[in-house]
């Protein structure tokens, strides 16, 4: 079976009987067995479980069930709960934890005929942008094994870019779907906040987190989004809205107004990223898009507000990991000592740092100075974007200011690493939808172009991204073989 095919093509061939789900699963299992040692993409992978799911899909097809994702393997980030399958968040504090239930997105993937294809590596509790804070070792970028795939959904991105799985799920709190997608040369889509259920996603920043697809094409991302989104009564923040259903046949760039923020196109960018991005913009213009320069001044504060608000929410969400309710427990004389030891020994450095920052900014003496101020700044940023999005179809920028960096290169410079979230964080702050698509190469490494749309503008955004993808020259596949 030729492996570099999109999820949509695979589903089509399975549905028409050209190829069977077990043949598809076997082909990808072979890739995982060959390359996962190099890439560190999967934390858990069970070929027998994948084949068993494939056989179930076969019998459902034989019964005449209509399965839009028939036989498509989809890797799942390991902070998304899977019944009977370990879910560790790449943390030692959840080592060996096996959830008793499936996340809504996992349930819906299976309902659509997809195969849950292993659990992928991430930064511990999705806190990071390189997969280096994983307690189980970093993932590697298929374009250059010395480099990071980005993060936090770096395992999912490496799996898809390395063709170990045709698609994957990631989660995005400040860019964790779009950033690794950009650095690995694939598509990553963060839906509007509330359109994709968070039930079963281990919470990081609850007001920011969204699950979304990572795939080889925009069409695949749309097809997976159609399967996993839609109202979920089990998630209190789920919007009462139908699943995301893009109509790709009407996709066009003609007359599309793209807002180019000055703050995300100037010297904040690596020169090679900048030139690849500007060249891509010229291509979109040639296809009829109108690019208008705008100013979104509060973008400059986005990283600062995020690194107050996300830790604040995390410090509260992670309080539940005490060694009593989930995962392993370090013994101690009495409750307090046992909790202290468990959290002290089993959480990694980045997670502890964030919990401390979060606790600090929420403390009685500092709440007004930090948390309240950051919330006010967030409201201003949201308003600035809303105003631009009333006139324009999307805000366009690079997804990440630099190409993939070397593993270890930024681990001593946490501020530099966090500044890489500059372009992606605003979408989470405002609950907007956003997508990263490959738009060229910088020094031989992929560059991502981000399109950001208004809340509930997911369908239009995917259609525009599809038209842009069609217009841009393909970047090819990584040299992994
Ligand atoms: N890099 C950001 C962080 O470390 C974003 C993480 C995410 O989106 N999960 O918080």
C-alpha cells in the first residue's frame, strides 16, 4: 500500500472496498515499528489493539454502516482519556493511570469508523513548546532528527509528518496544535472554543483548551473536525452548535480579505520565515485574496497575559493530582506529607513552576495586580480582533516566528521558548478558530501560515485554508526513510 495518502483518500478507498481496514492498519503499524524508536512519537502503541479495532470496522462496513472515517488510523495525544488505555499526560504523576471512560472525541472518532492508533507524546500536561518537558523523553522532528517537532502536541505532529499515522488529535491551549503542525509541515486546526467537547481532555487552562485535528491536508482536518465536533451535554462549555461541516467545493480566495497584523510580520520573525511567508502571501494575492495591513497593538501583550492566565487555571486544575485519586503515590507519614512527596517528586520542573506562578498570581495580595489585569488585557485583545474580523475574513500571519529549533537549544532559555507562542496565543485568548497550513520552507525546514477566524467561523476558515493550500506549492515530505 502506498503510504503517503490522505485520510480522506484512505477512507474513500476503504468505503469503496478497494482496501480493507486491516490492510491500512498493518501498513501504518509497520511504519510505527520502523520509525517510532527514532521519532519518539508514541508513548503507548499496541498493534494488536489497532488490528482488533480494524476488524470491528470491517464487520460494521459489512453490516452496511456508513462510516465517514472508515478504517482511518488516528493517533491520540496522551492527555485525552481513553478507556482501558493508559493516559499519562507524559507525567510520572499519572504513570500507569488507566481511565475508566473515553473522551467524547474518542467516542466520536470510533463512531465514525476511525481506529484509535496509539497515544502520542507531549510536553508534560501540555506545558511547553518542544515536547522536551515530557517525563518520557522528547519527540523528534521527521525533517531533521536533531530538531524538535515543537509542542506540546509534538508526538502527534511527528507521527503525522513521519507518516506513522495518517492523522492525529492534539490539544491547543496557547498554540499546541498549530505550533508543532507548523514546525513539522502539516495542517493543524484549533476550532472555536466550545465547538469541540473537552470532556475527557485532562484540563490545563480550561478557558483556553480546545482539541483539534492534525493532518496532511485541510480536507482531512475538516473531515475529522466534522466527526469530533458538535454539542456535548457532558461539557458545560460546549456550544449548542452543530458539528463543523465545511463545504470545500465552494472554497475560493477570490475577494477574501486577509488582515496582516504589523505586530506579527516585522522583526519578530526569523528572516527566512519572513521571506517564505511573504512569498506565500504573494501567491494568495495572485489567487484573488486582498491583503490589508492592520494594527493589533495588544498582540504585544498576548504572551504576558497567557503566562499569567494559563498558569492560574493550571494551578487550580492540577490540584487534583495528589497521589490519592489518580496514579502512583509516594508514601509519607500522614496525608500532608504523602501529598507533598507525591507532587514534589512526580511533577516535573516546568509543571511545578507553572503551579507556583499560578498560585502566586491568584493569591490574595497579588490577584488584582496580575490575574485581574491579565483578564482586562484579554478582553481588550479580544475586542481588537473582533473589530478587525468584522471587516476581514481572517487574520493572517506565520504560525511560528522561527523554523524548527535544535533539541536542547532553547531549554536553557524559557522566555525565548515562550515567545514562540506570539502568533498562536491570541486565538486562544479570544476563543477564535485558527489553522496552520504549510506555506514553504526556511533553510530546508517547514514554515506554517496561520489563518485566524471569528468565533463560529470554522467552516469559512477551513474553506479559505483549503483554497490557500491549493494555491501554494506543496512542500513535500520529510526525508525519513
Ligand atoms: N507553549 C504553550 C505553553 O507552554 C502552549 C501550550 C499548549 O497550547 N498546550 O503553555
